[in-house]
C-alpha cells in the first residue's frame, strides 16, 4: 500500500477542511494573530505528546537545525502569507496560488535533492496540477456571488502573497525531506517546525507594527474554531505531510498534498449551496486520473 502517498492525501484533506473554516477567524483576528494563536495551541499539544512518549530523545543538533529553518520558512512565512492571501482573495483564488507549491517543490527536489521521477509519475503530476488549476480557474459560474468570491484590495498584491506562500511551503518541504528520511518521529519534527513559527510570530506581534496587531478580540467562539484549525492543519495535517516526506519523493508528495483545492469543492457546495461549475468537475476528473498514474 502506498502509505506515504496516502498520508499526503490525508494532509490535503485536513487543509481543505481548514481552508473552509479558517476564513471567519482569520478575517476577525487578522492573519498574524490568527496564525500565532493556533500555533501556540498546537505547540502546547505537541509538547505534551513529546514529553509523554519520550520521543524527544531522538533529537540531535543535526536534525534540529534543518527542521527549525523549515518551520521558519514553511510555516512562519508561508502560512502567514497564505492566510493573508485567504483574507484578500478567498479560498478559491488562494487555493490556485498555493497549489503552485507542487511544481516548485518538484523542481527543487530535482535541482537540490537529485530526485528523479518516472514518466508515469511526471505525467501524473502534470495531470494532477492541471486538474487543480482547472478546478479553481474555472470553478466559478458567473452567477455565483458568495462573499468568499470578493477580492479585497489590489489583486496583484494578493497574487504576490499567494506565490510567496507557495514558495515558502516548497522550500520548507525541501529542507525537511533529508531529516525525515532518517526516521525521526513526525510529531517531534512537527513540534520543532510549529514551535519556531509560534515563537517568531509572538515576537512579531509585539512589535509596533499596526498591520500585525490583532484586528479583533479573541472571543471564546473564535478561539475554539482557531484551535480546531490548528489541530487539523498543524497537529494532524502537517504531521501527515512530514510522514509522507519520510518515504515519498518531494514532487509527488507536494503534488498530492496540493489537491486540497479540489477536495474543497464538494465542501463549498455543501456550505454555500452553489454547485461547482463544469470546469471544476472536469478538473476533479483530471486530478483523479493523475493520482492514479502517481500511485502506479
């Protein structure tokens, strides 16, 4: 069974659900405050797990350095840019930009790690990436006017933020891949990555920069939803991604984990009551075919 590839799909599912429920609290708190709150919560959970199981004994400086740098770039920078993109462009448009992390990671895996892929795998990656792009670019009918389709601020700034988020995620995966190959516990690796991001964001929010200050109060309802997104995206989703990287190639893992924009389509249908457009359904078919080729 392709357990590592299935783990990447599991991560994509977690991120699809997270993208659906994050719009409210991320808009209420602002991207930096929202990200900091969920990262602090997840860091506390992971500390409890690492101490209770004793896996902290697996850690050494050779592993800690790359994982901390991976968290700094992939989570602190990448996630903050992603949720700022989500606030500006909504889940559909931010999804297409973040999906670019798959081809970026595949290219970096070839250039930096020397990974090679079979023709079937490359074809599967191209079909899957094309399906994701098709599902989001043509995933909206003209009649759909849901608030999540509203663009806030200049579109160009939102696009640049989304590309930055995708690049940060790809670089974070490349940095983590060699460490995960050693067999380190994925929850321990997640703790280092999430912990350094929470630490950096906590410092950033204390600076006299108005744009990073919380936009609204952390109410009980907002805190509960924020904690849930942290558990789904970081404690579960990020750990599944790290496990996938421990045995799967970066290009394939990144492509499968980038299918969340397609997975979110039926969820958006249930949430908004608006059926996905034909282009979205066609993109989903391409994704299924592409994943089949990757698993072969």
